C-alpha cells in the first residue's frame, strides 16, 4: 500500500535531473509542481537559474506544464512571463489535472515525468496515473500553508513505514 508513495527518482532539486537520460528513455513531457519545487512558496517569479533550466528542458526536447494546487493569480503571475502553460487549482493527487496537462502536451502517460516536492500530492498523484515520478527536496518549508504542513506530517509517517520495510533510506537521494 505505501509503495504508491515511492517516487521513481529522488534528487535534491530540478537542477539535478538528468534530462538527456530521461529523454533517451522515451520521456517527452514534464508536469511540474510550482511551490517549493521550482521556487519558494512565496516567490512570485522564476530565478535566473530556473529560467536557464526551463531553456535546457526545451532544448532537450521536452514539453512542460506546471500543475499546481494553488490559485489562478499565483500560478499565472509565475507562468505567464515565461510563456508556460499551467493547470491551477489542480486538486492533486486527483488525476484530472495530470490528464489535462498530458492533453495540453499531447503525450501519453508512459512519456510523462512528474516533478514535485510532496509525496501526498505530486508523487501519489503521478504514481496513480502510471507516470514517472521525481521527488525533489522542498525549497522552503517555513512559509507553507496549513494544508501542506498537514501533508508534511503525513509524509513523515509514510516515510517511517517505508523505512521499516526497507523501501526508504534517508541518506539515499538518487535512485
């Protein structure tokens, strides 16, 4: 049961993802979370380093859509200047937003990567749809909302259970 929370890959940040390797394996689209995955939850705009990463994603041949549980204002203020499509109020881990993002990119589940910082929303939602899930460390946890703080508590319980089964090692990042 707890295996549904296991990401296929764990890295420190989006910058540590080997895009060329994933493209060679047949992946063509990236669904990424916004808050604490790409920037801190209160950061309105992309950093220069992140803008370069978006260019690298595009150059590698990937399509990209931001899928966020946040509201239209938050997501559009971030995505519009970058000309990135997005799905807001996604209600992850519900599958509908993941399907909408794949439709926007015109790709199939077996070609799709999900990147996020939460097991309870990004990883669970992506795994339920049969997508390749990548868990990144959260950029900033001090400015998260109540819902995310509750998710973080539940994540600790899940990680403990997975650890007891030998499926989650804290020192292990890349898998």
